[in-house]
C-alpha cells in the first residue's frame, strides 16, 4: 500500500513544481509555523542533536516520533480519527527546528504560507521511518570511523566526497575536489594542454590529475593533419600547449600495469558532447563560448558549436595577435544574436573575453554550466580547506584552498572571506550526477591565463618558507625560485617516517629544504617532498639522467622486446633486447633478468622521458671517456661504441645519446680480400678512434685502428689538390689506387667519368698497374683519400668550393650528385660541403621522379640560389636553362676519354699504335668492301686488320659499290674501333689530291672564329653527339654534343641526316690529327658570348616573308610561342597553324 505521504500527494489537484536541487532560496518569515518535511528531517537534523535526544520525546529512547507499537495501533485507528484530532496533534507536537523550517520552504510539497497538508498519523509514520534510517547511518558511521582509526587512515578521504544541493542544514566540512576515486563519466572539467602528440593530447586537470584525449575525440570537424608543428598531427591543428580547454570525461580505465592498478582518464574535446542540448534561447549577450573554426573566409570566420541548430560568425580583427586557422578551438564572446538566421555574432577581443560575466537567465540549469565560465558569487561559508560560494541565485559551489585568490595561503586565510563577500569565480568542474560544482578564485585563471611555473621538477630548494601547517593535508610553502612560487607537501611526503604531529615539527615561518616532485599546472602549485631519501641517489627524475652514467636498477618485468627496469627513485627505463647481452641475435632474454633482480646498467640516452640503458659488460665496465655529443668529439679521442650496420664500403658505429659515426673500409683494419661481415657483427662493442668530425653537419668518422703511424703528408692529402695514382686492386664498387707510393685512395665507379656510360667501359678495361696521371682529392676518410677522375672536376678544381664561406649566390659551380630523395637532389662539392636542389628547381619541366633524370654520382653544374651560413644550408638549381655549359668541356672530355678507352682496348701486341694517326678526321683512306649490310657498307683495311670501316647508305653519295671492290672515302668519325667514312663527292672533293698523307686543306678551318655562327649539315647522328659538315668552310667536319652535364638522362633533341642547322664554333682543332672541330647547336651556348658584329649581321637577315627555323618554347590555348635566331621570339596564332582546318 502506498504510504500516507504518497496518498496525500496524489490527492492534491495542483502542486507547484519544486525548484531544481542545488539552488538556494532565501527563507522568508512565515505567518504560521509549518511542520517539517520528512525528507527535511532526514537530511537536515544534526547528528549531535539526535544523540542528545532532541526532538519528539518518547519513553525509553529519544527520537523524532512514537515507538513502533504505538505507531501500529495508531494506524488501526486511522479511519476513526476526526479532523479536530489533527489540530490537537499539532498543539502537542514540539516546535520544529529552525533548520527544518528553512528547508521546508525549499521543499516543493509545502507551498509558502498555509497549514500542513499531512495528517497527524502521516507525520508520525514519517518521523519513525526517518529515525530508523538515522540509526542505521549512525552505526555505519561509527564502524567506518573505527576502521579508519585502526588502519591509520586520516581524514583525507573526506576530501574526496562530492556533494551538491542546497546549503541548508549541516554544512560540509571540506570543499569539493576531484580525485581518481570520485571522477566519473559525463563530468565536465577545465584543463590546460601540456602535451600535443601525434595520436593524443595530454591535459592537466584540477588537482594535478592528467587526462588523455584520443585523436577521434579532438574534433567534430574532419581535419587533414596539415599542421607543420607536429609532423602533420590533427591534434596540433585544434589546440596548442598552454591552452585552457573545457573537456568531458568519457571513461576511467582500471589498467593493471606492472603489478599495480593504474587509472587513466579519457577525455573528449568535442563540442557536440560539451554543448549537447544547447539551444539558441540559452545564449545571451556577453556569454563566453568555446567554438571551433569551421572555415576561414575573406572577412571572418565561420564557427561551430557542436550543434546543428545555430552557427557563429566572427569578423577578422584589425590586428590579430595570433593567427587563427581552420580547425582551431578558440574562445569568443557573444556580441549579438540573429535568431531569424540562427547566427551568433562573436568577438575575439581577449580583454572582453576575460572580463565577461555570465548573468542569471530564466531556465538556466546545471547542464548549461560550462567549465571556464566566470560569474559573480557571494561567500556563503568558510570550510576547513576552502570556501562555499553561492552564485546565479540558485547555485552553490566550493573552491578549495588551492584555488583561492591568494596563491600563498597563510594560517589566517579564513579572515579574507567574510560571509556575503562578493567575488568573481570561474567554474572548475561540474558533476551532473551529484550536482557538485567546483570553482576557482585564482587571479591568473580569472584573467584566462595559465598560472606561471617558476620551478623545475627535480630541483632542490633549500630555503623554502612554511606558510601554513595543515595537520591533515600537509604543508603550504613559498619556494624561493626566481619569482616566489607556491608549493605544497602532502602529509605523506613530509618524512620517511610517520609523523604523528606535524604542527610540532614544522612551524609557520620556518625554513625547510624541499625537492620538487611535480607541478599542478592548472593551479600553478609545485608539489614537493621533504623525505631524506628524496635527496639521496644520482637519479631522482628524468632530468637527472645523463647519457653514459652508471646506475643500479631493479628489473620490473621482462618483455620480448627487452626489460623494464626501475631506479630507486621510481624512474623507469628500457633495456632493449640487443643490449641485454654481449652476444648478438638474442632470441630470449638472459636468465639473469628476472623480476626483482638488481643489476648495474649504463644509460644510453634519454629522449622525451624515454630512457634506454645497456647491460653489455664492455660498456658498463668501460673506463674510456663517454662520447655523448658531436661537440665532445675530438680528433684522436678513443672511446667505446657498438656496431649498428655493416656495408661493403664500411660500417656504422653508435655511441651514447644518438651520436653515430662511420668507419670506412680502409679503417676497419682488415687484410685485402677479407670482408667485414666475416670479422665484425652487428651489436659488437668496439674501441674506436676519432679521425674526423664536423659538428655542424653531425658527421663523424672513426677508425678501428688505434695507431696513426700512416699519416698522409699535408700537401698531398689536402682536399682539392691534384695527385697521381696507380691501380692496386679492383672491387665491385671502387678502384683502389696507391697515391705517391705510401697513401691509399679509392675511386668510386661513378667517379671515373663525367659520362656515366663511359665509366662502365673504363672500369672493365682497368688492371692493376694502370696509372692515372690526374686525380682530384674530393675528401679524406681517415687515412683513405676519396678521389675522382672526372674531367670536369679536375679542370675546375680551383673553382670548386670546400667551405660554405666560398659559396656565393648567383655562381655556377661544378659538383656531383651524392643522393636523390623524393623532395630533391643533394649535390656534393669538395669535402663535406653539400647543397640541396628542390624538385621544382632540378629540371625545367615537371617530372614524377628525379631518379628518372638524374643518377647518383652524375656530374652536374649547379646554380647557387641561396646561401645560409648560420644553418649551413645551400639551395641550388640544376635547371638546364640556368646551368647550361658556356663552353664545350663536356664533349671534349668525352672525346679525350674515348681515345683513352680505345688505347686500352687496342693495346695488344698485334695492334699497331699508329692507326689513330692514320685514320685522322678529314683524311682520305682506301679500303676494300667486305660486306654490304642493312645499316651500311663494311670496309676492311689491309694494314690495319683490327679496324673496321663503315659507310652508312646515306653517305654513299650515289656511288655503287660491290663486295671486293676498293673505294676511297673521307674519314668523318672514329670511335670504339669503328671508322665512319663518307663517299659524298662534296666531302671527298674537299681534300687535296696531292701529297701522300692526303690531308685536307686546313686553311678554311683556320679561318673559323670562336663563337662564330655558321650553318652546318648533319652527316651522322650518334648516341652522344652528331657529326656535321660546314659547307661555308670547305665542308669542314665538326662535332656537336647532344647532351650536357645536367641533361644526360633527359630526352635529347632529334636530328635527321642531311638536316641543316645553325651552330656556334666552340673549339678549333689543333695541329694534332686527332683534334676535332667542336660546334655547339644554337641555344646551347650562351648568346652573350657571340660577337656583337655577327649577331647584328644575323638579325638583319630576318625580313618579312623570310623562312626561318624556330623552336616551340610554349603552347597556349590560342597561340604557340616560338624562339629563333638570337634572342628573337615570335608567335603563331591558332588561325595560322594550318592552311586548312579539319
């Protein structure tokens, strides 16, 4: 059966709705006393009054109503009672307690004024039920207090109890605070961002707790991770370190890690959770809201609040101190509301935001309270560890001692908070389940600034002053940092031993020594310890860890990837699996590594609070100096390291703190023919000697040989000098030479020639004993010289820079490509000087892969765009339009090396040494037709059986030949043992018929001038060059390159046999018969080098109606841009492209 209270409530036709819990109503004087509500009696009657028997007297035991027997008899006679009995019961009942009257006015079942709605019997039953509940609570309270006393627990647990509701009745002893025991989902907290990682965000919460925000809970808006601050992290687009943010608790995980229960708080920054249910009617002018930038427009920003019913617009300020980008979480203040279009107009004025106070609004509920809001409040009462405040008429909240106005609370801090004192406060947290609200009066937070932290974790401060002693909480200190900082020492960290009376041991105003354990970022309070054990030992925090230090640690757990060890201070480190033993390829951890074992380790490094240690005995017991930075590396220093990688040309050695060095093969101490893998292994500890170091570029070269007797002489070992060498042996990748008889040098395969095709030919012909007359010293690796046989580098050795100070913007210098990545090419000069050419500056036209147009080791000409001496960075351009050769050095080097290859190839005893002179360019020779093939006529020479002649069909000049017949032809080219001849009458007729040597008339050739423009006819097209004849100068034979240094792998210009082209004279042949006339196609040579008289003459030849040959340089929608002549450009309109459109 329903209780009398419920029956009576149903009988009331109209009952006003009660005000929401947590609201405070000021009681008004009542005309007639009202009986207390049963719930008011149960909630508000002080425990002490019940013990003293206050209330309704009854025999045997004091209480609030009759005993149970009388109550049962009373219920049987309920129907016989008359209305007058109720008045008599009211007269006999004692007057209610004032607190009960105060709460009765707050109960919605009792309208103000008027008489009671309950009968005497209903009141009696309610009192009896309340008394029974009180007795049960009293017994539970006694048991709990006894258990606390027996277990040594102090009153700290009371601090973690959250309460909410009205401020009537018995007031709480302590202010609300958030702990891991009472934090729960759906709580709204205020926090400050302390870390922004790629996958999560770490937020410092009230009370010093930490919360974690996963990437998917950062934003409601889809982001793309375009931030450059954190390697494309989405998190970095939304928030930044030091930003104050409201967040919501999603869940609290109870993770069992390393044998202990750890709780991790997961948060959400999504506004759809924070502002769930927010309507436009709840928005008021001057309200501060957290919004996310949805898009950036020309005149302002479109803002998102997590709801679809309305959006916001914030115009751009005249002078924005901070750049606002899409996706960011920002705070803004409401300036206006356009309800017709559901748009809120906002402002980002920081001063206005920090001073805006939320006003009371009809319908405002606890769900509308957002952490960070500021309101005007009144002091209701002072608690043991804080104050209770009332705000917005109906709401109450508390601020603990860490969130008061003064950061340094003294012993008489309560005097500063008199009742009804007006203060400004911000919401620190809201718990919807208990309706508890936490507030802060911190002056920095009121101004929306994070309290400054002037101390460092792990630092020791000797003269810290005690401000206040709390026998249950701990000590409040003033730490003498550069700017005095507030500090707190928990009662558990006061001493290594249990302190029964803290007030006797520490006095206010006394000085003590404290070590900082951590920081409460939101409150700006440093957490410290006074334990003697905290001042002992070399490692207390991560900041105390130094690479190379020897420490003793205890094994906590052993995993497949290594062992987790813990120092005496609690700091943990990882011993990777390869460092758990001297041996490599460890499959299982050694038996020594068992949980609880204490071992001796050496710290390898500490990065981002991740400490790694080693248990390798050779490293732990090493007496040599520790190498932990490139700045500490000195030439001649001997230290220990361990091998991380072995390659054919050497191996890599790792030292402490990530320092890495390279050991070239010549410094491994190996005998010839022995591979490094057979002597060394990865993970092996080795003794190293530093031979070279460049700290700015973080390059270190070391040697495994401790003796430096083989010292190269300074004049022969200098980088940039020209030396000679003799081949000692050949390896698949290098040519090892002896320099001056006592030094060793190596030539990489790609350093044998400028033309990458010739390098392979020369390598196949080299044998031990071959002498290189000229070699350029590119670099030194210990006792080994890095050499080059490239013609371009040797000829320009004096102009190639070796230091960044020698680089000048605008200069064009020779070098070679040492590495190719997706973003560009690295070009090496002398020594370690390296420049970088971005992808868009490497070629003139867009390409997909740089490896398709460049190769490692390729000779290039580099145009210096920018030189930054501070960062030691050089920006280059490899575009052919900026780096084309002004001379014919590339093709000249090609022909010189081609002769050298031919001499090595045909240097046998049966080969005549004068065949090159016999087949001079431009001479007439006689041969016998040996065969007629599709590609031409094959000739044999009686005196030179190893030489083959070739007449291509288009070079027959109309002559008819047969197998076995003898012919006379003009030598137009000589390459790789093949002599190209021509039977064209105009070419053969240009040679003098008198004289036994049958030389051509050289007078016409000598008439040519350098840089002169002439017309030439294409005779033969080869892979790397074309053979030309110059009709204007007695059909002189010349050669033009098809490629340049930077364009070896680029598509080449196509020429047809018999085509007439314009060329520039690049080089005139010498008296040597093997000399060649070098011609440069028009456009490959620099126009500025052409004589002005020649240029003027050629320009004057172009007239309206002249037929010219032009090059297409650009194609546009309606026209084609052409280039012809010397610096002449033209265009062809789309209507002029064809005479007839199809």
